[in-house]
C-alpha cells in the first residue's frame, strides 16, 4: 500500500458518504515542518544543542536557562512549493504559495539566588499543509469507472448510491453483473490543492539543576485545520466511445468528479529537555517529546455547486447528467510516536558548529476511538512504515566588528515509507544571516531550499487495490524566514 492522496473520489462518491481514513492521514499530522525561528533554520535546524532564544520552546526547552535578559520575538514565514508531475509520459507543473506567522513569544528570567530559572510562552507555526498537484495523460489501461462497477462483479442490492450506475456509465447484465465499456483509452486530468497547518500554543520553562546543567519542559496545545480539494476528469478526446453499448446513452464525452475533505484539529503534547553547558565552548542537549494526542473532526463530500457530472450523448445531442452524494462527517483520534533528540554545539572563538539528530519510530503511529475498519490501518502502518532518524548540521560565524552573523546548514529527513529510494528523502540546504540593530535588537533572516521525489496513485479498484500507474512527482520548496528579537 502506498500514497493515495488523490483517491478520495473513489471513497466519497456514495449515496451515504463515508470516508475511510488511510495511514497517510496519520502521517500528515505526525510529521512536523522544518522548524521555527530564522536563526535555527539558517543553521540547518541543528538547534537542540544551541536553543538560546524563544524558539528553545520548540527545539529544546532546557536551553531557556541560558537567557539572562527578557526577550520578545516575532517572526514570519513565506513558503513556495513547486511540483512537477509526470503521468503516462506527460509532464505538468504546479506551485502553491503561503505566508504565515512563524513565531510570537516572550521569554522572562526569574530572579534566583544562584543558577537560572526562566519561563516562556507563545505561539509558533509547527507545519504547513499547503501543497498542490496537477496532472494529465492518456491512460490506455484503466478507467475510474471500474472502481465503482468492475466488469463481471455482482451489482449491489442498492444501486441508489453507485456513481457509475447513476451517471449511466455502467449497466447490469441479465445475470446481475456489472458491464461497462469504459475500461481505459481515456485522457485523465486531475488537480489537488491542500491547505491549512498546525499551530503550537506553548508554555514552558527551565531551571538549573546543577552547575551548568539545566532541565526544561514545554507543554503545547496544538490547533489547526486541513483542507483537501480534489478535481478529476476523464475525457474521450479521441471519440473511441461513440457507440457505447448502454441502453440509454450511446456516446460518452467526459466525466468530472469534485470532492473535498475539511478537518478541524486539536491536540496536546509535552517536550522535556536537558542541556549541559561549558560556557563559551560547548553545549550538549537531549530531548524527549511525548506522543501527540490528536482529535480530528472531519467533514467531507462534494461541493454543492459541483457534483459529479457525466456528459453523454444520444442521437447527436449531448446531455449532462449529475449525481450529488451529499456530505458526511466523522470523528477520530490519532496518536503520534515518541520522538527522541540529541544535539551538540561547539564554539571556536567566532565560529559555532552544531549537529543534532531526532529518531521517530513511525510504526507506532495509531488511529484510536474510531471504527473497526479504520483501526485496521494500525496493522498496515506497522507494515509500510519504518523508524527514521532526521539529521541536521549547521554553522554560524559572528563578525563582531559590524554586528553581522553568517549562517549555513543542511537537513536530511528520510522517508518513513519502507523501501523508498533515497531520492524520496527530503534534503534541505539552508542559509541565513543575523543583523544586530543597536545593543538589544536583532533581525534574523533565513532561506531553506528543499527537494525530493514522491508519487501518488489516481484511484483504487473496488477491493481497495491500487491501480497503476502512478503520478510521479518532483517537489522543490523555497522557505523564507524573518524573525525580530528584542531583549530587555
């Protein structure tokens, strides 16, 4: 089983809408973005062993103990994601842009007799779901109609909800078996647009529990939305179905399907951090993030203005036939895995070097508090996912004379799918700079360019078996971050 991002039409177009969650729904919520804070991103996200500003709430809360001044931070993120698809040898490009508040928070040191005690609270944008896909190609082998009414299968007792039958694209034989001439040789076109994201509302703090040894915790409430809009068409551009052997209509021109999924998401987690510091020389950080318990309230169906439509013909005239299966809703829970991290930074005069790693066992993703059919995904998750280790490295050079800091870094995020080639792993090259404005204000800028390959399947057969070929995708992202920090 693989990625089924654009298979929703086959699942939604029924009289009583039901949407079956798939493992990718859990993976989407469990996968964080590339991080928060322009300084951290500029250093390749290798920040577990640095964590010396507000973004420590996200990376390693124990790093908050380094704060000796109060701090206010606000940041923005602009993201462009480009997708080049290939389907039956035809290439197509699509891109999506989004701009979001990335961080907004406050750090406040608490006066103590010795050591350090610091609290912090605020907002950060954990991840963005914005993406898009457009594809088209001539498929000689299959049609989505066979998803609803596979030739030779027995027809269901109730035909009121069968899209193929209601649109006059499949008929039944005298023996009660499906029969449709639409088995392939059609031009297939589709577009997918995803939007939304996850926001963290966090409070946390750190204290020194020994000389240069700090312990921190972040408690986070997550909220967000996810929106999936999908359009799909099949067209007989070559006029191969001018004599379609169905009782009512003799000519098939096109089929159009439109559907959406809209999620309201809420959840919570905790992150614990430990940091050992040799001032001005070395830092070592360790983190543990608990599973995130998500509650999802979902609506899905066909937009009222664009139900499923088939354009058919008889006697030279055309007739659009529509079928609207209505809308439905669902509630379910997702629990993400534990995440374990470690990082270190080394300071060599004006040069700081940092590395870190985070391990996630994706086989521990799970659905909860939902139907038996959806819970069956938990066994599938164990079969198709693997544990992964994200690696990050970065550097920062401080030019004190002019108040400028130069940064660069690299991120490597392996694919969680078992057996994926290395080309499916996400790689990011990052760079950035910090500009000191006076004695207490810093502007940080960062850029991250990511690239990787993936694929999706257009639809499944009636038994849920994937119908090849795939839509192959080559993705590239361009992320820009700006963070303003004022210390008081």
